[in-house]
């Protein structure tokens, strides 16, 4: 009985993580991360802070997206290669340090962005 409950919960968790809304544009807050060099990403590869990557909670790993800073109009194209930020944090996407530098948001820490699926 316990194993059945765990299996159902695991299946529901996989379903929630694999289902992404049909729309291709989202607006929200972006943050960045980069001091975890050497740790593993969700796709199993080593995390390299200078690389152009992003973490998103629901988009499939490998999904290419364009992140546009709404304050400046600058944009960067990245691939989702990690999971996060947790929905409770109220952020849409976490950028690698390299992507945040390309976007010009490292001095602010957080930025209002539009994320578009490519």
C-alpha cells in the first residue's frame, strides 16, 4: 500500500514537471547563480558559471529560450539545463553567471524579464 502511494506521488510529480503551458512567452523576475562551480546540473553535466545556461522549474531540459531584460531591451539566448528556482521564491528563471553578465543584470541581482521559447 505504501509503495503504491509513493508510486502515485512520483507519477504525479513527473507529470507536473513535464507539463508546460502552451504559451511561448512569460514575464517575471530573473535571478542568477554562479558560485556553485563544479556541482552537477539537472542534466547531469558539470555546472560552469561562465557558460550560457538557465534553470527553469517546468520547461523541458534542453529547451532554447530568449531572456529579455524589460528595463534595457537587452536579450540573451540560453538553453534550459538545470532546475530551479523553486516556485515559492516567486522567480521565473535563474540564469548562469555568464548569461547574467551578457544580459547586464549582475549589478542588480534581480531583473524583470520576458522569457520566450525559441
